[in-house]
């Protein structure tokens, strides 16, 4: 096709900010998403360890997003995860449709091309596959792709290793707030209750990329989000009043602080507004894993240690489910059109 259908065209006021993603990725000026090297995060050498942890903490405070390198997950494994996901999307549409989700019946897991209730009511230039990947007793393997044959093994192993990385990151962020290292993990549900949900985003080439978005502007509702991608640029962050394009850093995992940790830290760690931009030359694929607290069991609110007379609570108490609903249906003036949809 040469023109995109009208339901994909973004509102006029939004379009001037959508540029050529390849040109923007090459630009060296201006702010850059920080890269944090995790090599020394558990080093025996106190100085090395503290320097690494401080860099992670600083990136979470200043940006709320970062490229993680030397994260400990083997390149061979992330390569298998990517090959399996790309293999699924490379199949004919009728094969993918066998895994179609059923939004109307409340079943969001599976293959689809529109998440319910996106803020603007417009369509986004993407297909996706969404499913829970950890803990294993909460996963439903019957809806995981059977083709490629390595999909299940690679994805399960990746989820397990990512869960260990989650513990490491939450420990550092806890210490950065002056808390015990296990505190944030406990507050988001611990090993039994924290869910890891994977959404593979497939952004086809777009004939009019200046008119569309792959994913509209939103903040993640999760505690943390980890993203792999196929080295095609597309992620943009709203930083200091401008859209900043994230560079593609080889063998990195992008990590976002989500709303859940922002709330628990009383805003000390940031959940940054971001979006996905598309292009006409290359297909972009990203693997986002959202680490989400249980929907009803935990009340999300600033931890007492993060609150003071000078810094009163910035967020009212809500369950995770209530937080999602609030973002979708009870928008404040400030949130406006940049409000997200669930599991983003």
C-alpha cells in the first residue's frame, strides 16, 4: 500500500514531532539515554561495586530508562529469543491467527494487532504477541507458539534469567532509597507474585511513517520493563520537554522504571513517557517484558521511608488494577493524551 488507512493517522498537533528515526538516531548532540555497565554490580571490590550501583541509581533518578550492558544474560540466549520471535512473525497470517487473542472475552494473551482501550482510540502500526512468561506455574504453554520449535525453551530460559536480573536491579534501587535490599522486591510481590509478561512488538514497514506511531506515548505501569530489539531504532523518550531518540546499543537490554516503582519511591525514581516510531525501510521488532505486581493483593503507595514533611506522598493508595483503570478512564489534565493502555 502507498497510503496508510485513516484510523492510523495521528492527530495533527502530534505530527510535527514525528521525524525520520534513522536521521535522529545518528544525531550526536543533545541528551542521550544513559548506558549502565552492570559488570561490577556484585563485585568483591567495594569501590567498583558502589560505582556501578550509583550509576544505575542515578540513571533511574534522572531518566528512568537506560541501556544495560554486561547484564549477564548470554548473547547466545538473547539471539535464540530473537530468532524464535522473528520466526513466529515470519509465518503466514493464517498460522499466526491460530494464536489470536479474544479481547471481547477478556483474553488478552496471544496474537493481536490492537490492545483494548488505547487512549486516543486510534490504531497503532504494529502487531504483537502477548503472554505471561514467569513464574512458570502461572504460564499457559497451550497458547505459546509451537513454531519455531525453539520458541518455548528459549523464552522460558530467558524469562528465568531476566527474573534473576530483576532481583539484582530491585536490590540496588532499594539500597538507593535507604531501604533493605530485599524491600522493593517484597513490595511488588516477590518471587511468587511478581508476573513477567512478554509482549513481542512487530512494527511492519510503514509507507507514511511521518503520520503514524508504532506505540503512542505512554508510561509503563509495571515495576520494571526490560526490552530487547532487533537493532532497528524506534524508541523515543520524552526528556526535558523534547523527544529523544534512543541509540541502538549492541548486546544491551533497555530497562525502564515503571509507574509501580515510581509510586513506591514517591517519585524519586522516574517512569518516563515514551513512544515507538516506525519507518518505511526496515521492520522493527522488540521484546518487552513487563514485571508487574499482582493486580489486587498489594496496595501501591509511597513507602513511609520515602515520605517526609518536606516531601509528602505524591500518589494516593491504589491497587495495581485500580492504577491501570485510573490511567485509562480518569485522566487528569496533566496526563491528557499521553495516557497509556494496559501492559505497555
